[in-house]
């Protein structure tokens, strides 16, 4: 007993001297709690002394980085032993017990922190000899070495140690010491925000974690009151945590009102918001208003936003502003740009804009004057957007001319810009040389049909389609005007390209024969577009025979077109002529009738 008291009297002054020396370090708050216990006895003194030595040995008081900031050079080996998955699992369980049982953190919090802070766990394992019992060694270590709980906490929220290092409180070690931060963290968790994304929110908007009780919950509710459901609010504040700083963002509220007017629905925000971006809501609203001015009214604008949300969300509408800026820079007036948008609604597609940038860069590179560039854009915008150009240097080399000579050629014949510089290539890999504007216009027409530029299908289609681009477009429009949907006609043309090799007059006569003479709806062409490829005489003869059989009750009404038109002559005679006693005589009479009588 005397020896024990002697040790006590000898060690107390030394302990207090060390505590005084360490008053500026992070361990002081933990040590001071031991001193302030109501029953401070010898065991407490020994515990404090041991804790001090541990801190001193581990580098906490010598100015080194905190535990998770000072990992070993190789986290896979400690004390010469390979750290297995089982060791990490044991370390996680010990950390969980420490946080939940010793530090009284909630079960869910302790479990999430222990399982989602791998760097901190690796640093803990580096402090013990893994050749011995890992659990026992770690429990003993944590008994005398209180940890900075903010380190594993921030890591579990999705932050790397290098990211959260500036956020570590200078004089706090326990999460319970920052009650406001921990309370607001729980509000976000309970609202449904994933814990792994809260770290980004803390990094971008730390102010929201210092709100008084009830403030953060009221801000989340305010956005729900705009008409947003909880899933949209979660995605929104996760991507843009700054919305929770200060009052309700009025510019964002205006964007929501605009989306309601367009009947797009607020759920569009959840689908369109890329993760971790900052947004200028005022400019997004201005972009939508600008698109409205250039002709994208309500339903049209809503469809555009659904199809290309990046136009207004990516860069907060920067793409649209850049497009307008470049067009103004080359000399176009605002009313001219508006007209271009109305006439060419596809201008905002990625492919169209890419080709437009190439054309502008090409013309600027050969030093063409702005008035000529403006004229090309105003008169040939469809071609500009549909043709991808090679670089001026390549074109000049192939034509053996200088840039100024090429510029003069294009001033006289602007369409040669597309015939000389198209990137379409033949099977041999050599550039396709187009000697007239009709080839360039044909390419533009095929691109609108969905053919892929520079593909084998494009080369084949160029051979199949006869006529100039404007003639092909006229024949295409004839089918649309007959009552067929634009996309349906496109599909029909791809299945039966020969349709467009006939004049508009012939196509109209064949459609009239189908609808007026036979009484079939024009939609019957969808199932059998090749009908339009058969000659008028065959159509006239067979339709007339079939009509006579229907009137004589010798044939079923509304047989498919392919059944009537495609069968061989001998089969047609067998099944449509000889089925009636008077059939052969009627058939001979019909064949003597000229197909020109069909109107």
C-alpha cells in the first residue's frame, strides 16, 4: 500500500505537467474529462497517464496528422502480416461496438459509420499487431485512445479523407459535441436522402447543417408545397444543396411554374438533373423563354424538353446561348435567327449543331466574308446541318487550290461547299466526288430519312434513288399529303425505295386507284408499300377484275393488296378469273382496256 501511494504522489505532478503541455492538442478534451470525474482515484490517474503515453507514441501530440490522415505506406500489410477480409470485418465490429456501446450512438448510425469508413478502419489496424487477437487488441487500443469521431463519420458520408480534412472541427472529437450538425444530418436521413450523398451536401452547403431545430424540415416542406413530390425534392437537393441555403429560391420556383404551364410535369426534373452540378435557374428560365420566342410554343417546347433535356439543363442553357451568339457573330439578325429556328426545328439536335459548327469553322478558316456566310446559312441551312465537312486543308489538297481560291469558288457556287467537301466515302475509301448540287441535296434528303452518313447503306441508297433531292422530297411529301404519317412514310421508303423513283403524278394516280376505284383506305399501303412500285396497267387490270368479282359475290371483300397484285399471272387467272363462268370473257374485255383510262 505504501509503495502504491508513493507511485501516486510521484506520478500526479508528472501527469498534470503533461496535461498542461498537451493543452493545445486534440487529446486535451478527452483527458480533461477523466480529471473532472466526481471520483478521481488512482486508477483514473493511471488511465490518464497511459492515455497520454499512447497519444505521445502514436504521434497525436507531436503535430502529426490525425489517425485516418496518417495511414501506413501500404494498407494491405501491417507488422509484416497480410490483412485479410476477416481482419477488416473484426475491426468493423469493434468500431461498431465502440460507437454504439461506448459512445452511445444509435444502432443505424454506428453500423453505417463502421461499415463505410474503410480508410479509417485501415488506419486503426495499422496501430495494432495483427498477429495477435485483432478484436482484443483493438478494444484495448480504443479503451485508452479516444478517436476523432468526425473522421469515420465524414468518410461514411461519401467523402475521401483529403476532402473532409478542412472540415474537421479544431477543438471537437465527439459527434455529440456538435448537436446541431448531427440533428440536421438525421433530418436529411429521415427524409430519405441516402447517407452516402450527404457528404457532397456538407461539402457544398455547410450552412444547412447549422440550422436550428425545425428550420431544415420546413425548407424541405416548402419545396414540396411547389408541387414537387418527395422523390423529386430528394434528387433536387442532393444535386443542388444550395437550394436549402437561405429562403425559397424564387428563380427555381419560376422554372417549376413554367414546367407546369408546358404540362411537362415536375418529375421531368428528377429525370433530367445530372448529378452534382450547379445550376443557374434564372438562365434556365430565360432559355425556355427564348425557345418559346423562336417558335417552340407550349406543346412543341414540351416535346423538345422531353427529347433533349440537356439543351436547358446542361450548362444551364449554355448550348442554346452559344448557338445564338455564334449566329449573331457571323452577321445574322435576331429576326433572321428566329426564322431559321421556325423553318428548321431540328437545329437544336446534337448532330445538326455539330455539322453547323464544322461549316462555320470551315468558312471562317478560308476567310470568307461574313455577308457570304450569312447568305449560305439563310438559304442552305438544311444542307449545312445535314452534311459533315472535311477540314479546309484536306479539301485544298484534293482540289490542288489555295484557301483564297477555294473561297472565290464557293462565293460563285455556294453549293459546291457540300459537293466538294462531303465526308461520305466510297467502298474504296476515296472521297466521293459530286459534280452537281443535286447529289448534295440527295444526300441531305437521305440523311433526313435516317440513313447514317458514310455508311454502306448510304452508298447503296445513292444508287437506288433516281432524281434530284428536291424531286425526291416532292414525291415524299405527296405520300404525306395523302394522309400518311411522316414517320410511317419514312419506314415505307426504306422498305421499298423504288417508290420514289416514280413521278408525283404516277404516285397520285396509283393512290387514287386504290382509294377511289377499289375503296381501300390509304393506310393499307403501310402493310404493302411495294404496291406503288407495280406498273399502272397491272394495277388497273387486276383491280377491275377483282371489283367485278366482288359485285358478282364471287370474291371476298377487302382482300389484301399483296394477294391481288403479287401473284403470278397463271395463279391470278386460276383464282380470280376462272372462279366464275363469265370470268374469262370479262378478263379478256378488261385487258383490252388501256390503263390510261384509269383516273
